[in-house]
């Protein structure tokens, strides 16, 4: 049985999704399956297509929802857009409300981890009566990401984009340089093939994405500024959570696991040896197994 076209071609993924309007901007989303709601939150600099290798399995068990934040994937990428963790969380809440989802589990990666942390912080405020509205969160499952800003090890390209001349550097990024630096965060034996690399670049570059590359990276600054809010959401989480981490990831690998165990010795952690920053594409079966184990214990 041949694999579906959308697993290798992002435009086929796009064809199976739709768009919703948020503040007069069109944002891409995709929904599949039936059952309890499971929201997938993607990372930087890619898109919801990151979930292509776990999508089919998850939709057999859950009602799975995902979206591209403003500035990512197939969503609009305005040059004057406001790109912020808080805005992404607003987009998520609006999207879930539009879909009539009141209770949801979250599976997040990279930048999506921080969006999830903000949603947990909001849920804490809701439970304490400081906030009204927003979905009830049931659990969060994190994949590799900078959940502790102090352990985040940005790549050279990220530092350049985040610097004062980031707007110039973003113009120099091309398909070749992107694919080279992107491959470096994968495990030594689980690197993406050329077809996948072409797909990831298509999602990043689509709709003029390259022009705002330096704006999308600003979440790295926000992580430091709002560290106490977002780390606090984990350390004092009102809901169950776990981390599955590709240990070979140079950005947020084993050092993140060590930090979490230092801060929360009781935290549930799934260590993925030999795997890099994108476990959901490098080791989809291992991620699905870990997630299944996590959900079975809730």
C-alpha cells in the first residue's frame, strides 16, 4: 500500500485542509479523525506539515486538529504582522472556539512548546478565577523545545536572525543554506531525505516567508522575558504533562531532559536515543508509542 501523497508533498497536505480568518488574515488548518480533541502545535521555522508522519495513526484514535500560526506554512505571512507567542496562543484559542472545542489535549514541538506553556499559564489563571474563557486543557505532551530558556542552545543561523542585522541576514537565506543548517539539528542516522528537505523549504518559503524570517525568531527573546510565567506553567502545572526528547538534538536535547529532572524529579520523560530535534519525523513510531503510553496512564 503506497503512502499518501501529502506525506511527501506539502501542497497535497494543504489541499486537505482549509482556512479560517483571524483579524482579517487567513490561517491554514487541518482536522481529521473522531474522538477526544488533540491539538498539534508545530515549531519554528516550519509548519503543521511537521506532523505528517504521525497524523494518520493519531486520527485513528482522536479528533486531531492543527494549524499554521500567522507567518508560517500556508497561513498568511504579512510583512507588518505581529509575531509573538501571545498572538499564536490567541490564534489557537480562537481556532478551537471556532471549532466548538471546549476540552483539549496538546502535543507540541519546539516553538509550539512555548505556545503550549502560555496556554497552560492561561488555564491556571482560569482555574484561579483571574481569567474567563479559553479551552480546558486536559494534558500536554512536549517534544524537543526550549521549555527552559537557560538550556536553549540556538544555532548560529538563529543567532544571526535574532540579531540587529537579522533583516539583512534573512535576505541571504536560500534553499541550499536552509537545507544545510536544517539537516544539522537531526540525528546522525535520521536526517531528512532530499524530498523531505524540499517539502520543508516549500513550507518555509511559501507566500514570501523568507522576508519575515527574522521577525518569526523573536520568540527567543520572549522566552527570556517571560521565563517565570512559562517555566512556572510547567513547574506548577494543573494538568499532567510529559516530555519526549531526541537526545542528539544540539538545540534542545539531553540538556533539557537533565534540567527538567533537576527542576521536577517526578516529571515523566521519554528519552529517544540517536534522535535529533524532529522526533515526530525522525522516529514517528517511537513518538507514537511514547504518546500512547502517556495517554494510557492519564
